[in-house]
C-alpha cells in the first residue's frame, strides 16, 4: 500500500517566502484559506542545524492545523518525500495574487 502523500507548500509570510512540508492539505471551510495539517520536519538529530528550518520548526511546534490565505500561496506540490523547511527573504518578481478587500454592496433595488 502506498504511503500517504507529502505536499510542499510555498507561501509568503511577512516579507519572507516559507516552504513547508505536510501530509494533509485541503480547502478550508473558512472562505479564502487552505488548511495545512500534519507538518513534516527533518530529523532533529542532525549535527548541522539550518537556522531557517529551525525557525519554522519552532514556529509550528504544537500547531495542529494552520490556515494559509489563498493570496499568500505561491505553489503547492505533491512530492515523494519531505525536504528541508525553509524561510528566505522574499526577493524578485514573485508577488501575492491581488484580491478585493471586500465584496461590493449588492443593489437589490
């Protein structure tokens, strides 16, 4: 039986691009959000520790589920195995998808 898939989720967060790995991802009941669960981090017993990966591990320690806005998502890939979580400064031409701040008022008139 094949193992459960792993997803790489890349998204913008406060001027950085974060790359996380998770086993569960789906459209949220909260409009405009993706739910991400069952985060996958590399083994902590490594001698060399990546500060970006450690920052994300601490940020998501104890988090059961995270809601990420659609507008922050850069891409989501199904991958064969997890990798190193990353947090890097956002540079270049990748921008968030524009969205309206509010729906226009309805005129039932």
